[in-house]
């Protein structure tokens, strides 16, 4: 399970970094989303992976799973949702203000050719 | 347990919420007064806290009365309160300048301003790594809104870069926090300090990785080279009061670096002792050199000031990187000076831009300024401050850093870089000053030769003059301020008091069944 978990975190991070380095705001937003998925799984695993154990005090149980990473992940998910919403709004605004969806706001060669024709 | 510790968080949060809800019911003047009163309240709170912690006490506030390693804790020591006071004083003058009309450009300027202060105060007061992340997010979210306040293509483009790079930084922060939790099982900074010192040798590798991830995050916030490239366009394109308030944003990164450097990787940390200091000194000097070159090459005044912010960050972090008591104390003195001086410069650039009409703040020969005497005088004083020339506080700060550097084996390097960087800064500022005030040229065809005369410029320059007077007060009060800075550095280098104050039992039982067993 540990190997599978680390593989998933690694693949998500790699995909996120690749998309983040693209020139269009849409792929950048997708890349950020993939990165937050990766970090959420990473945080979740930082309390060690335990199956079938309760996270709260129970007099009949002696084996627990760590509840803190779950609370951290919950916080991280909420924050990343808000941030994703904000960055999408900003990307739309940039699209409207700058006339294209390039991250640097430049018109690409193809765009200018299209506008000429 | 002192409830005053949480007051600097509650005040901006409540006032910010109130300002958000009262947009339709309260008049603009009432909202301005409310915002200003809240900042005055924060200044008073910071002074009150400074009196309480001045003798070396570390005040703690355990939220919900949960004992420290489990619950969330706020810590007010000398450094945190020092930063609170600088922030609130800066915010006061930035807001005064914003009241000249910037705050009406979009609907939510006032709530965002208070929420920004909420995030800043929280980042300074928290004693928990994950809460530091949360407060970073709060202050960043408010800063995203403030940065694009007023709109315009340049602002939105710079804002997009700023937001994306900071979101990547937040992700790295979470990776670092998760790694620390996985290694030590705690996120409380005081507890982390104890646990890192006891790490088994096989865990030192992952601990180094986590520490370096954290260093990258804070370096990004502080604009330390090579992660400084976002700063110039973000600061140069935003509105002046926001740029002035952002003078404290890089200092949040510097504060976090100093806190982690001394608390987690201080002398008590065993093998990892001095882990951050070894990076901060060379990177700080590199930042200083690159910033000075940028200031020399800038073609707009505001971009030039933004590069001078990069220069000051470099000197500040190099001073912190010395790791000695004198170095940190000199850095803390310089931090106050550079925050006020660069903020005053951004406000002054705004006044100059308004007066210059078509030439705006571009460093080209432009129209004659109607109020050249006042503006030129202010420019001269501010340039002396920022360049670190005697007899003003910039010189004192720089001199103290250089004197502390003499104890370092590589001191010739540090002296050479700082002095050459200072010279480049003077050249750049002298060039801009002569272009702005002496090199007068009529406008091209179709452009008005004279800009419309500004309404009450002397009144508009009062916030700028206020910030400059704060720098003057810093110079006159150098003795007491330096004593406090030395005491703060001493407290940082001996974190036992901090750790004990946070982790001592708060004298209550968590659950009745634990007492019985």
C-alpha cells in the first residue's frame, strides 16, 4: 500500500509540475489542482497508513489511526478549493483584459495571424 | 494565559467582517473612520504588548485551554510584538494615503485591508507550523485582492503571476509541514525544536529535505534570489498604498526564516544546527547584487523602487544569516528602517506620477513638475534613506550590519558586495532624481505640455512625510531601539524560555478519566 501511495503522489506531482509549466492559464490551473491532490494524499499519509482503526477514543479499541492529518487535509482541501476558485476568476479576468489566455498575456504567433486574416 | 495576546487577531477580523457587511449601510467616511480606528487600536495593542514582553516574558495563549503540543497556541515574544508594531504603524500611513481616492476604485478595499492585517498579525503570533500556513493563506488571499485592486491589464497580468507562484509556494509549504509531521509527530514549533534535536541519524536526510522545502517557501515570500523574480512587476504595477503595505510582506518571509533559523535550527539542534544560516548569507548577498543591477537597469521609478526592496531583502537576510547576536540585532533594526523607507518611497512615487501627467513614472525627460521644490526635497531625503547614506537611519542600519559582519570569516566578500551594491543604488537613484527633476522636455505632438495642477499636494504628501518622520524617530531613538533589538536577538538565540513558556502545563485537566487512572 505504501508503494502504491507514493507512486500516486509522485505521478500526480509530476503531472502537476508539467501542466504548471505550460503557457496557457487553463493548463496552469489544472496543474495547480493536481499538485493540491498530490499534497493532500501526502499529508494524509504523514500520519502513517492504517486500515480499519478508529480515529477517536474508544475504550474497547487499542489500535488507532492518527486523526490530526485528516484534520490537516480537510483544512488544506477547503483552502485549495477557495484558491482554485480565485485563480479561475483571475484567469477569466486576464482573458478578458488581455485578449488571450497566455500566462504572460502575449498574443501568440497563431493568434496574430488569425487576427490578420 | 493572557487574553491580550489574541486581541491583535480578533480586532482586524471583526472590523474586517463588519466593513464587509456594512458596505451598503455605512457612508464612505464612516467606513474610513472605522478602518482607521481599528488600525489605531492595533497600534495601541502592540505598544501595550511591547510593554508586557519588554522584560523578556513570553506570553502564550492556548486556544480553548488545550495544552500546547495538542492544541493551537499563540505566542507573543519580543520578535512577534516588534513585527506587530511595525505592521500597524505602516498600515496606518498606507491607509491615510489610500483615503485620497485609491480606496474608492473597487468595492472591497477596506475589508481586504483589515483581513490582510489579520493574516499578517496571525503569522507573527502563531506558534504552530500548520497555523503559520493557514495565516499565510489568509494574508495571501487578501493580498491577491489588494494587488489587482483598481484593475487594468498590467495589474491583472502581474496579479496572475503573483497568485500562481504563491499557490505553488503554498503547496510546497504543505509538503514540508507533512514531512515534519511524519518525522516528528508534531507541528508545534516549540515541540518541533525539541524533537528535531533528538532525531535518530537515519531521519536526518528526510529532515534536511523538509527543512529545505520550508526554506524555499519562505525564500519565495521574502523574495530571496533566485526566487525574487515575481516581486518587481507585482510591486511596480499595483496601486501605491498597496505597494507600501506590501513592504511588510517580504518581511513576513524574513520573519519566518529568522524564527525557524533560531528556534528549529539553532545551536540546540545538534547536527542540523546552523542549517539555515549557511544558506541565508550567500543567497542574501546574491539577492543584494541582483537587486542593485535591476535598480540600475529599471526604466520606471516604481520598478526601480521594487528592485531596491529586493536589495534591502538581500541585506536583511544576509544579516540574519550571520547568526550572531549582533547580526540579528542589526538586521532587526534595519528591518524597521527599510519597511518604512521603501513604503514612503512608493507613496512618493505615486505623488510624482500624478504630477508628471503623460510621462507618469517612466524615467525619461518629462514635463516640469509644478511642486518640484517639495517633491524634490522629499525625493532627496527618501533616496538618502533608501541608499543608506549618512546621517539617516539607513546608514545606521547598514553600518551595524557591516560591523556585525566583521566577525564572519568571509567578511571581505560581504563588505565588498554590500558597499558595491550601495554604490550602484546611489548611482541609480541619482540618475532617476536628475531625470525627474532637472531634465525637462516638452511633450511630443498632441500631448499637453503641462499636466493639470494637482489639488492640495502638500496635504497629499502628509502620509509620506509621516513615514519619513518615523525613520527620523528611529534615528533619534537608535539607542533604546538597539537595546531592544539586542534583547530580542538574545531571546531568539536562547529559545529555552520560548519552549518552556509554550510547553509548560496550563494547570487544567483535559479529561476527568485521565485524572482517575
